[in-house]
């Protein structure tokens, strides 16, 4: 059972950055898939093609960790105890969700929640190995360079009324209210992301999920930032298919952003 794909650069790491893609997985264990409503598969909640959008990163010498299993199996960006990430009235799916973002039951029996023992089983099987691998990558990179940045990659439909009234901006940088990374890294990320003509917000309506909040430890020279983006930035207007021309424009901004952040980290080491 392969839980995730780890793509390593051909040569030694060149920049102290690790890429995480926790929500692009589409696979299901047979026992779980048999309990889901077939009409809802594959889940619209998937961060479609995000790993493809970022596949340039290995050429920069960055490792990419991508989950293979769907967030409907387990959400790798939620608190392991399912404590809500926000308290502003939005729909919040838990570690093992029983509904879509719109509140629609995903299981055939329309169970309101996944049993606690099943959540514990999935946490052990799927959640813990991904996070252990991510920490190992961060430790290895920090040992080599003295510091490291985790860049957590996400996308979402332009409109999800249950989460946010009105359309989302193109890009949303999350820094856990400026606690998950050094101020200079946050400043540079906002500067570079804002240079490409895309609308950009910081920490609203997303400030980073569990991955950003848990792994972002600037005092230990382990920084973390989350980038959420509207799917039509790199997909077609229907948010169904990868749009190469749109994606290439976005990739250019992402490439420049990561290079700038990486060079800043290297300079800080001097």
C-alpha cells in the first residue's frame, strides 16, 4: 500500500524548501470506497492537478511529497483530534469527514460522522506516516542548510458559499497570523505572489491548516507557509480540466517566488 509519492530532485537539494501536496490524492481503499455514494466520486473537493502545477520544483532541487489517498479517507491538513481550525461559522470538515464542503453526506448510509475507532485506525494508517515523512524531509533539509521552509500547496473552487460569501481571491497566503514563518519570508512571499497580476490576500479567509500551524516553528529555523489558490487560476472556467496556458503563467510566478524565498534562506545562513 503506497500512501504517498515522494519525488526527489535528480541531484542534491539546491534550496532549503520542501513542497507538500496533501489534498491532490484520488485513491480510496476498497472497503472505504464501497461505503461512499458513487455519484459523488471522484470528490469535487480534490485539489485537482496541484502536483502537476508544481512539478517544476524538482528542477529547482526541491523534494515534493504528495498524498495518494483522497482527503475523504483522511484530511492530512486537519488537527489529529479534529479540533476546528476556525470558529467563524463556516462549514469545517473534520479529520475524517462525513460530508462534502457543502454539507452533503458522502456515505451511502448518510452517517453524520465517522466512528471514533475508525478515525483512530485511519489516523494510524494514513495520517501519521505522511506527517512523519514530511518531518523527515524537513529535518534532512534543515540539517543540510541550517534552515528550511515548508511550502504547503492547495487549491479550491472559486466559490464555496458554505465557507466564504462571494468569490475567493486568486491567491491566499496563510502564515497562521504571521506565526509560522519569519517576517522577512512572509514579506517576500507576498511581494513575489503579488507581482504577477493575481489578486492576493493574506490569512483571510485561510490562514493555514494543521500542516502550516504544526510545522511552522520559526524559532527552530523551520518555517511554513500555505498557498491556497482558486482552481480557475490554472484550470478552465468550469474548473474541470487543466489549462496549460493559464497554468504556465501561474507556474512562472510560483517558480520566481520559491527561488526568491530559497535564496533569502541561503543568504540568511551566511
